[in-house]
């Protein structure tokens, strides 16, 4: 599952996690939770949705109450393109 925030709120959530764990930068937060810096930067710039496991981890270590956050859960295959052809032609 993925976690979808309203526009701009994913960045605010990660900023809150940075403050909660007293990390000075995204790079340091990535080291603490064992996430690649570039991947974390993509989450911070809202290019990618947060995985549910990372969301749960950030809530736990930063002591953030999930009930006070507005978010939506999305299935993992959301946004993927269907492969193959719609119709199969006979040759």
C-alpha cells in the first residue's frame, strides 16, 4: 500500500519527522532509517508516494499521531500502465 497526502502535505509530514527525530537533514534521516537519500528526496519533493511501511516507521520514531493526519491509502498498482495489447490480431 502507498500513502497519498494532499498537495504539499507529504513534505510537511517529512519535515515533522525531521523535527521529531532531531535530524538536521534528509541525508541524516535516511541514514537513521536506512533509506537511500535520493529515494527520500523523491518522497520529499512529492514525486513518489510514501510506502505504508515507511509512513508507519516515521510515525513511530518521530512520535507522530496518525489520527491527526489527513491521508489516503492507495493500492501498490495505482498508476501503473497495463501491459500488452488490448486486442490480439490474427495473422
